[in-house]
C-alpha cells in the first residue's frame, strides 16, 4: 500500500490520488543535518536481529559499478486480523556500496488516525566493529515532507529514524510494525525498486474462512508456499534494479509487483476488488451527495449562463469559471485522498483539489441539464493497461466525462469517447487552467481511466487527439546581408499543449520583458548572437484561440564566410531532434512522447544582393509508424525557401522500435545542421 514506511531512495512507488510528495530525500537530509548530533548521542551498541545478520553475509545480487546500494533482504508480513484491522511488519536490509548510498541511512513511515506505528527499530552492521541500534524513541515526528502547508496538519505526520554509520561497506536495516484500519481489503507488494534485490518475501495470514486473489504485474507469476493454517509466502530473488531513463513510462507500468485482494466469508461489504466495476461501485458510494448544489451554486449557474445562447456556450462558461475562479489547493488526508468535499463548500471557499473541481463542475453542469461522471486517471500515460488489475492507487488525478446532449456538436470538441451505453462522452480536465474546453492535455490522451457511474466502474481508453491539435507553426520572412547579418520577422502560432505550456509559464508575468523571455531562450539555443528588436504576445488570456509570438530579430555573422562563399543554415530557429537515445547503456524501456504533435516551419530568406545559390542541402524524409519528418530547401526567385514538418502520430515507442526512433532523430539532427552555399553571381 502507499502508506508504508520507506527508504527515500526507493521512492519509486505507484501513484495515488494523494498528491505525490516530491523532494522527500532533500527534506529528510535537511532535517537530519540539524538533528544528527542529537540522534548520534543516543545510539547504543546492540546486536542486530538474526535476519539482518543472515542477509549481511549472503551473496549480493547482480549489480554494476554504478550501483550505490543493494537490497540484501526485503520482507513484508501482512496479518489480516479482521475487516477493520490489518497488522503489517516491514523489514529491509541494504548494503551500501558507494557514497551515494548514504541516503539509505534514513527510514521513515507515515502515520495517521487510521494507521498507527506500533514499533520501529533500525540497525547498522558495520564492516568492522560492533552493531549499532536505534529505537523508536529516538525517532523524529514531523509534518508531511514535501506537502505545502503540512505544518498546519496535526493528524497526519511522518516518523523519521536515522541509522548510524550508513557508510560504504556497512549494512543498514530497519523494521516497522503498523496497525491499519483499511478502507479496502487490498494490499500492494512492491518488490522491485531502484536497487537490485537479492531476496524479497511476502507473507500473508488470513482469518479462517477468508480467501485471497493475487495478481502479478510486470513479473512472471510466482506460486506461494503454504506456511501454516491459512498462511502463504511468496519469494522472489535477484530482482534487477529500475534505472531511470529519460521519457520512460511511469513506475507502475514497468516495476514488478503483486496486488493481493482479501475476501471475507459471507459476502461482506468490505472486501478487495475483483474487477473495475466493483472499484467503481465503491468509489460511487464516496461521491453520493457531494454534488448536491447549494442555492448559491444555483444562482451562480444562472448568472454565468444568462447570456449564453446555446447549451455548448453554457458548458463553456461553467468550465471557464471552475478553471479560473476555483483555486487549486490539495491537502489530501485519509479518506480525503479519495472523497471530494461537498460542492457547496468548494464553491464558498473558492478552492479545492482535482476531485473538488470536478465535483463542483459536475454539480453546475447538472443545473443546465448536462450529466457528467468522475473519471479516475493517472497524470502519466502507461501506468494502467487493459490487463492491469483494479487497485485504488493506480490513479492520481480526477477529471470529468461529460455526456454530450444530442444537440451539442462542434469541431472544438475533440476529446470525445463514444461509450457503448452512454453515447458521446467529452473528456475534460477542469483542473487545467489553460486547456480549452473540448481539448485534453497530451499526457492524458491514449491513457486508461476508470469512468465511475451509478452502475459501477468502466475502464476506458481515453481518446488520442489528431496530431494537428497541438504544435507550433512558425513563419519567418528574413533578409541576409552580404556581410552575413540575418534579420527579419517571425510569427509563431501555437496550439494545444504548446499553447498551454506557454500560457502556464507566463501566467504570473506582468511586464512585456518577462513575457518575451521564452523567445530569448528559443533564439539562444539556435543563434550565436542576436538582438530582439520587437516582440509581442497574442491571445495570452484567450484560451480558445491559438497563442501567438510575433517578434523581429537581428543576428550578426549568421552567414559564415568561406573565401568568397557564404554558408547559411536554412533551419534558422528551433531544435526538434533529441539525444534521448544517444547513451552508452542499452535502453530498457519504451519512450513516451508528451502528446500528439504537428510542427511546421516555413522560412524564407531573401538572398543578399550580388549572391546566388551554389548548393542546396538535400531533402530529408523519414516516415515511421510513430512519426514523420520531411524537409525541403529550394530557391524561388531571389529567396531561399526552407520548409519542414514534424508529426508525432503514436505516443509510445516500444523497445523494438527504438532503433527506428534513433535513426529518426539522427535524420532530423542532420537536416538541422545542413547548410546552403551562396556564391557571388557570375562565379
């Protein structure tokens, strides 16, 4: 489960609707710089337990010279005492190999009103000398690491325990015992992390008459060994580490894990999920009554839609209000990580998290006769597939599926899923302040989400928008002087995610100098020296129109002299290639694109007086299932005209196509470096 104790370097864990907590390692390191002298003085010499000593002398798992630490032993013991109480024991032992492994000298566990820590100890077995032990009374309880405003929270905290002598060559470990009142009878066993694992064990004990269902993900199924009456144990060995790669799928899509659901006898109401429909029914109970409108909400809907002539216009007005006027604030505690606040409270407070914004918008849409449904989703594509078992921690974001009335039809409504029973469902994220109504962020496209209705849950594949829905169209009319100075005007029209990212980056900019900084960054990556002579931003706050940059610049010595020749790079601005696959180590995981894309450049360079084209770069053509790239450079009258287009058609490139992707990027890079040769006329 997500609320386990953790060593910070092993924080590759599944997403949950609780907002992810970043910089945990940094927070812990900062805490223990301050408290190190206090904690060190209370360390005692005491023998580490037998399981740690056995692990300390066992052979290490396979690893390479870059490995900072290895997991020599991992054990999770789950004892289901009743429908309302589960006891867990978690044991970990790590051998530190390099200085970077010192972070494994800090363990922490989260506790709240439903999760109590009943025991916590840690030890160090040094390469030389006696063992060290630290007990729970030496632990430090702090506000949630990495959660804004957590200092105001009193019922959910983190408990940290620093292990002494966490140095290369030593073995560190800990044991944490907890008691939990579960919302759902389901456990998650994560046995693959950022360290190689020599041995990982999971033990399960159920009350008499109970049953379980175990589902394996990203790992061959391992059969359990009976360990007593209604007790079982699973063991995996020599589990390789997950080494982070750029643009890789999320953790849940690649890490080995096992989901275990528990089923009491007699058809009890509290049980694990056997299918997505059951999970949807459980979630629907949390949503009951939360969307009931208050008189103030009814009045606001009437005000927002009074001048809207059509149902679509009314929907757009409501969406804009929730996007812009309801501030995103998320401190999701206990069941609050799953259950939204009542719509009346969200409206009166004018803030809420993703579930809350979806709740308020759903309530307001209901007032104009439009039905909508919660849609659980992960903010990163690739964590959930049709074969993924139902589990409450796969999803970390809530959006809406809006049932479109038959009368509503418009080309702006792109993100439509055709449900076999409900008809046309518009997928929309009211949390995103800058995504136009009818569109969808690239990370959510071609993703899987749980559509929750009164009848239960339905895992659906969110539609992928056309490549033309997002991208940048750049048009430049430039002049090259005989001395090699390039100057002229550029218009960039951005839409979809490209427009949203610029609007988001500029949301707090009030001065024009700040608004044109992205242009400066763009030009600095393409030109050696330049000066922006004018720049404006268009449609910054008009989200249903393309975002625009219109600017002029001068770049001295852009044309390079070679004797009496001038060498000119037709691709003046923009870098579309990538070195993501130019690594020494073989790639293990697919490459995930941000979203569908169409970029088009049209560059016209007026030739300097007295010059003509002597040589043009060859056209570039690359066509693959995942994308295409085409460029052409030609002469038209007295102009050098360069046009190119990049299209991203598939959002995930599997490992067996990475060689094609590498070639694809190299073709783009080669074209971007190519030059045209100009010579004096008559030579």
